[in-house]
């Protein structure tokens, strides 16, 4: 924990290892998470639609799943940093989002 999942349109060509490593680096620098605990993966979707489907359907959405209990101000800062990082990595993509979800310690099993 945490788990980082980058969803994107399959037609986007980028260095997935570089982007995922950048996400892990940003997260580890917050000192909220231990480097060995951060897991990141990427999923490309062949079939996806953004808006009315008539324009560019490229998107990038990063979900960070973490166990509850971390300071909200630190999570807001992390979310902003990750969002800026993705904007830099995908300057041609207008649909970029980041979501940090707190998971209950009671319902997470490891």
C-alpha cells in the first residue's frame, strides 16, 4: 500500500516505466509512504470515450489507493504534485485527472 493505477487510452504512446517511476518518486518524497510499499501499474483502454466522442479521446486518470489516517493537507499537496507531473508528461492530453482514495483499515486485507 499504496496502490497507484494509471488508466489511459491505449493509443497513447509513452514510456510507462518512466511515468510510473516518476509517480513513485513523488509519492516517496512525501515521507507518507515507504518506498518499498508503493506499487504502480498502468492500464491502457482500447475502447473509451471522452465527452461526446467526436474529438480526441485521449485521457489519463491516476487513482491512488491508500489506507486512511494521513493528513488531508499532505494528500492535497500530493494530489496537486501528481496532477502537475501528469500534465507535464502528457501535454497533448486535455483530460487528466487524479483521485486519492482513502481505504478503510477494517476492510483492507494483507
